[in-house]
C-alpha cells in the first residue's frame, strides 16, 4: 500500500515537471503514466495476496491502460493485460465456475504469448541495459506463465469431469495437470518460485488418488491422497493454504477409515473416521472455510445415522430397534439442517429423502460409500494459492542518477517542393542529475537535402555537427536551429542522433522521434510562368 501511494505521489510530481519544463513535457508525461501504472500494479499485488482476485484484475486492467498511454513502456501493456485475465480466471475458479474459468485460463495463455512477442520486438530496439535485461527476463517469464495457464486448463477440466461423475477421465486430467506443474517447477529459477508451485503438483496428485479411490472404493488410494496432502502442506508458503491441505489430509484419512469400516464392520475404524472428520472440521474452520467445516459436521452426523440404522436392522428387541431408528431420525434431521446452512441443497435433499425412508422404517437408501463421497470442497482450488507477480520491477529510474539527454525535433513546413527550405528546431534537455558534455549530432541531413542555414556556434565536419563538448547541466536546455533545402522529390525521414558523455565518462546517445518530410516536384506551369505577382 505504501509503495502504491509513493508511486502515485511520484506520478503527480512528474506531471508537475511536465508543466514546468515544456521541453521535457512528453518525456515526463511518459514517466507520469508509468508511475500511475505502478501504483495500480502494487495495488493489484496487494489484492492478490489477500486472494481478492477480482479486485486484482481491475487494478491490472488500469495498469495496462496507463502503459498504453505511454510511448516508452507501451510494450509492457500486453503483459499486464494477460495478468488481468489470469486474475479473472483465478476468481472464476474459486467461485466454482469451471467452464468459464477454463476459457479464461485459455485466453490468459494466449495473451501471455502475445506479451512475449511484444517484449521480444521491443528488446531488439532497447539501448539501456537495465531495461533490456528486464525485458529479456519477462520474456522468459511469459513462457512459464503460459505453461501455468495451460496446466490450470487441465485442472479445471478435471474438476468438471469429477462433477459429472466421470472419475476415470477426471483422474487422467488431474495426473496431466500434475505433470505440467512438475515441468514448470523444474523451469523456475528461484527456490521461492518453486515452493509457490510445488503444492500444486502434490494437490493434483492427491486429487487424482481421491477420485480413483471413490471410483474403486479403495482405502489405499485415500491413504496415498492423505500423504500427498501432507507433502503439499510442507511446501505451502501461505498459512491458509497449509491449513486447507491439512483439512484435506484429515478428510482423506476419514475416507480411508470409513471405507475399511464398511468392509469389516470393525468399530475401531468407525472411531478413527469420526476422529479424522473432527480434525478436518477444525482445520477448515481455522482456514476460514466455514462451509467446509459445516459439510464435515453434517457428514459426521450422517455417519452416526448410518451406524444407528445398521444397528436397528439387526436388533431383535423391538424397544431397542425403535430407539435406534429414532436416533437415526434425529441424526438425519440434524444433518439436513447443516447441509442447508452450508448451502449444499443437493445433499440436503438426499438426506431428507433418507429421513422419510427411516420414518417409514424402511431400508436406509444411502450406503456408507455415498455418505463418505468426496465433496466438491475437497477438490476445490480454494486451497490453491495462485502464483504472484515475481519478475516485474519498475525500471528506467536509474537513468536519472546520471546525465540523460532528451531531445524534441520540430520542422516547418513538413511538406515542400523541390528547392524549398525546411526550418528545423532541435531542443535538447538534460533530465538527469549529472552534467552532460555534448559531443555532436549525426545523421541530421538526410539524402536529398542540403544545409541552407548552419546552426550558430557550432561547425559541421563531414556531415556531423561538432558541439565542441559543450556542458549541459542538470535540467538545463540547449536549442539548435538550422535549415535544410530540398533537392530531390520523395519522402524523407530525419533521424538525428545526439552523442554525449555523462559525468562518469560513459559515451551515450539519444535519438528523438523521427520526422517525415514530403518533397514534391515544382508544378510545370508554375515553373514556366514563374511565381505570380
């Protein structure tokens, strides 16, 4: 938040500088937009860390808008537009809008590919080392972010298949996503970045085991899933994500024990399942996932109802049989209320149907396998802490530490006939803190033109303007006025190159935006008749 406010303050100061120093208006206005953009980027990073992905998306969109207004940093806009789409995809995923999230991740992947092209194109033109290095680093980062988005597409597909009951297809997509995240981890350069993605590898592997465990009613698959969730927890950088991983671990242990109880009727497994369900509920509550905790509590009560029903079925004593049915009814009523509170309408309706069956003293319609079915909360990406912005840094500010000559070129007129003169104004300004020594100006006379009026105080030597090492102090300006005469028709580009030396002795150069001059032939009748009187 402090960084955002300071960038905003810097933007205001640059806007003031643009007003106070007209020769550097365009230069400082560019920096004002750049600072505006970084204020929004810092806000986006803050909202991302709070898992407010929708808000983060809005700030990235604004950042891209400010960058699009600048000339020097327009090439960065596609990168932050891609981040906006990625944050939107994360938000959709958290809200369980699977198909929409899947499409958003695909779009984000394409946008990161476009951002890479923009960075590669601009990098070839860059002269400053710090900006070139940043652009090259971002180019590599775009590849990794594209791979992340593709992996998330596979993950969203797995979730969609799971909801449709296609457990085998879901398992295949979870396995595919895990391998993609694994390759991504191998390509990352820092331990921090690797630790941010590694939990995704273990979670996808765990989710694969869970859906296979449900498909095959296999306790060992649940056991493997629980161990993978523990590994994910060890890698987590975010406390909330770690707690959710522990909740999933405990729930898988409950599924394992519940599955063993169903096949053996051993009361020890029943007790273990209840204990693990209780632990899962506590972890979910500590992570701030109240709905997940309510689901677990409802499942616990439903588990009790199942046991009471089984006891009632085998009980011979009518009085005890009645008591067991009554206890089962109470448990089912409580479970239905809990599911309703958590917003799980489908599960609530199933429980109420079971309640009616129990009241009629008929067979309990839900098997233990159905009671302990893997809930969507356990397979939710709410437990995934999305990667943060880790390669973008504000660059270009180092240039102010030393002399930095900028220039504006103006010409009048821009369209002439052969033999006419073009007046040129080249305004130089030193935007840096140190003094510059002006060495000369090259390429200021394009082919097809001749010098009609030489600049005062300077001499021309071999097509180059010798500025004799004139000193240009910090925030000082220098005007160079000269005129050219058109000798040939055509379209010409004037691209002067200013050579200077900063206070450290480093030789540097600057090229202002080129000007285009159009030269036409003198009309035949005007040439014959001469100018009108």
